[in-house]
């Protein structure tokens, strides 16, 4: 399976040496989580990595000033909102980023899915966020380690591009190939727990194998 247009995000990075090793694989995005309840919570320095990789800050109902502070500190090019952020919140964040950031910053809005989902709630977010990220609804805010039923996405009726997340690993390659054949606007895959030796420590060889097969 080869798909040169499909983007890859590796999320839940933490350890400097591991960050550099994963960055050498040239994913399109690297995600850093700012959520104290997560075992992947980031409190360190991001080492120098390729400017072609978009560093992404992941937040859960964070204060807008807190997000802006991290954008400035780490030079984030994308923000992932993983909580219950309202459209008004997203609009305020977008406006603040447009004013304070030196270049355009993408916003991903996350929605958890299990066996069903009301896609009508997405309508009010359209035009405010750049991508909808669909993750598995579980006990944790991400990194639950299993996929939701992708058949639910057949009811998706928006043009906003999709980032697919939630328990994607080597064994999902066939499912990924199948969904990429559909009319769904799949923009990227978000990889995390299925490529870990332990929380926040990525298995570089396994990631490399996946990326070779998919890109």
C-alpha cells in the first residue's frame, strides 16, 4: 500500500532522544500532550528537529493563555483540542492565534466515537477548525489502544478533512487501505499507543516498518 498524500502524525512524544529518533523517520506531525492526567504529559525541552515536521500541542480544555504560551515556547504549527471545547472557545483561540502567531497554525478538534456518533454536532465547528480528529471513546483522553468501528464514518457528510486516530497499529493496515479507497476525506493517521514500548516511548523500528508500508 502506497499513499503519498496521506499525512502521518505520531503523538505522545516525551523523551528527547526518542523524539529525535522518530523525527528522523520524517512524520508530518509530532504531538506533545499537555494534560497532567496523561502518562504522556510533556514537561521537557523539545530537541532540534526538522522544520518540515509540524510540532503539535495537544490540550484538554486548556486555558487559551496557556495554549498561547506553549505555542510561543515550542513554536507549535498545529493545536489539537482533545476536550469538550465549544465553538466559541475554538473561535476565540483561532482569533488569538491569528493575532499573535507569526504564521498560520492549524487547529484539530477531537471527537470520541465508539459505536455511533451524531455528525450533526460538527456543523457548528466547520470553518473554525481545520480538521476533525476522530478518536476512540474510552476511559482515557486518547491512547486507549483500540479502534472504534470505522463503519460509523460512512455517515460523515462534511468536507472538512479527517484525521483518523485510536488504536491504529500494524494489524490495521488492511483496514486503513480499505478506508482510503472510500470517498471519505481522510487527511492523516494519528499513531500512538500501538507503537510504544511503554507510555510515551515509541518503538522506532515498528514505526519505520509501518511508514514504509503505508507511504
